[in-house]
């Protein structure tokens, strides 16, 4: 609600978008933590690598939308700062996710954060929207695959959803989506 509804619409402001994504991530992680844990400050420590990884992707998601956001008077991270700065913010955030993942010894976030770092770096060097989109897609793929190792049933859910969406978008919009092509 705070992220996208009036009067707040935090997603349309640089700091608001970062805050909403981070706070939302911490809240979701907290509820998951409560399934098997108890309320304590450890939840913040263990959530932080995930939040940093999520923010890395968030920064990159603002780049392809920059032109449209400018046209509609939204002041997102990519509108406020130049693309190079936003790309660096993404790389730094992913690197910090790796450090935080190492400190918590949480391989579920550590492995995908390490695997995606070269994509973040390459996107930053190329400064290409296509590379940015590819990086975001592979970030989601790497995290999902690692989660499948921990929870194999998740693979069935992903596959079912993938093929349902393929059918739906083809039937409804005559589009080949989802796709890893950019």
C-alpha cells in the first residue's frame, strides 16, 4: 500500500522506493522467520543479505523504466541519478549481499549472489538495458534454482507456473512470455 497507493506512492521517489523495498523485504522475511523462530533481533541479521540482494535487483529494475518514469514525472532512483550511478548501486548492493551472506553462512542467498555478480559487473561495464534485463532475469533464476535444492517441491511450482504463463500470454496476447530473451 505504501509502495504504490496514494497518498504515499513511495515507488515514485528515490529514497521511498529503496525504503519500501527494504522494509517490505524485512516484513516478509519476519513472517517467514516466525514460522519456525521467535521474535528477536537475529531476524534482522539473517534477513539483511536477502534485502541487499533484492535491492541490487530493484536498482536495476528502475533502469529500463527510466524514460517512462521521466515522462510521467516519477522521480525514481534511475531518474534522480545517472545510469552509471544506479548500476554501481546495484553492484555494490550485490557485493554487500555476498559479504552479509558469508557472515550468516546462508548459502541460499550466498550462492545466487555470487553467481549473479559477474552479470551485474558486465551490465555496469556495457551500460546496456538489454544486459540489465538479462541480469535481473538470471538473478531470479539463480535464487529460484538454489531454493529448489532446499525445497524440491518449489521446482514443480515454478515449472507449472512457467508453462501456465507461456500458454496464457500466447493465448491472450499472442506473446512469447515468459522468456529469457531480452
